């Protein structure tokens, strides 16, 4: 199916998902390997549960200071180039001759900043399925008026996710309190957003430390706004077990990124260390061993092999691991 960007079609996918008690999974991507791993995992999951047309969203951030993913997409470090390639890659992966053609794929602009992303905000919004308009760094009243202005202008073109509260980065000194139902209700009513991000205790970029996802607050907010319109960010900061009943808590979309990169990199490191000589030759492998960087079980005798030193060797490892991680989330969000 071609990439789904029509607002009504997107709304329809959310409506069908709600009937099935699904939470729409949204994975951020800053390279083609990640995008393909997500699509491959969704297609595989679809096969397992007997539904070839599962919904999934691929997302990218732009000039978001915490992570500018369009800049990472190409070595030009030009966001326009990165964003166009990301979008084209997705379109081509949804073509009639792609193995992912049956999926319902949507594209999301994540954490788009009200100020530094002004140029992107002038692009036609119709080429995207949804956008997170992020003015959460502003005082609440300004956040609300900026977001309401954006909604007024673009509501007919695109599904809009607002950011009621900032989701902080792990390890910083910021303290962010959980969003109160009252605050969420005011924000929701005054901005007119389709869905919104509130602070439910998760953080961006965190390991599963001592954070707690607060489902009870999500439920109170949904009761206050009379709908399941919440988007959960910072999923990588809590354990998968905490995320099992999101639909019942009124979460309609989850955003995931950190875990994909954080938990695939160690597998790549281990594989490369184990196959050191096949990747870099015996002289370097021996030198790294002498320096104490490699251990005694690392291959130090083989010759470099075409199977091991090209980029695709590393991509395959990352792809395989990311696909596994995505599958583990899908089992929670897209139930049989
Ligand atoms: Zn986020």
C-alpha cells in the first residue's frame, strides 16, 4: 500500500486500531537500516498473527536539540537532504514491488520545534501522516497559544500531536513533574490537538533505571478528556513489562527510538571483537590483544574476509538485532 498520508485515512487506521485494542507503534529512524528493520519486524509479526496489513509509523526528528535525526541521515548533515531521503526511502519501501507493500505505513515528524523548525513547518504537511508540534519548552500559556495557532492552520492536512509537558532527557538536572489531569484537559481543549504527549514518568534516552511509568495518571487524564488520545514518549526508559497494558490506560501511540540503537550496538561490538582478524587482519588483531583491548577468545589469526569487513556485515548485525527488539514491542502493542 502506498505510504498513508491522507488525514482521513490516518484517522481511520487509528479508529480500527482502537477497535482491536492496538496501540500504534511509532519507531524513529535515522538510517535506512533502522527503517527496514522496523518494516521487516512488522511484516513478520503480521505473518505470525495472520494480519498482513498491520499499521506502523516511522518517524524522524528534525532540528530537535536532543537529537537531530534528519542531520544524521546523510553525511551531508543537511536536514533537507536527510528528510527527503528518509521520506523517499519509505515511499519506495511501500511500493507495489516491495515485500512491505501490504503494511499500512505512516510517516511522522517527531518533536518538530515551533522556532528552529520554522522552515520545515512551511513545507506542505500533506506529505506526512502526523506531526508532533513541540512548543513544550515554552511556558504553558505560550505553548498553548502557539500550538492552537498551528492546529488552526493545519488541522485539515495532518494529524497533530501536541506536547503538553516536556519529556526530559535522562541524566540531566531538570526535574519535571507528572502532568496533572487538569493541566492536560486545559491543554487539550484549548489547543484542539488530535493527541498529546504528557509526562507519565518516562524519560528520553534513559536506561531502565528506577523510572516508573504511571498508568494511573494516564487513565485519569483520559477520563478527564473523555478519550484515548495519549502518546507515550520515552518508552526505552522503562521495562517492557511496564508497557503491557497501555491500551487500557488510554495510550493510542507509542514512540520508541533509544532502545533500537542502545541495545543493538553491544551485539555489534561483541560480534566484531569475536571476529577481529577476519575484519581487520591478524596484525591489528594481535596488536589489540597485546594492548589488552581484545581478549584471548577473539580471532587473531584469520585473514581479512569479504564476508566480514564490508559495511553490510555491520548493517546485517544491527538490522537483525533491531528487528528482534521491534518484534518484542509489537507483541505488546499489536495483539492477535
Ligand atoms: Zn520524544
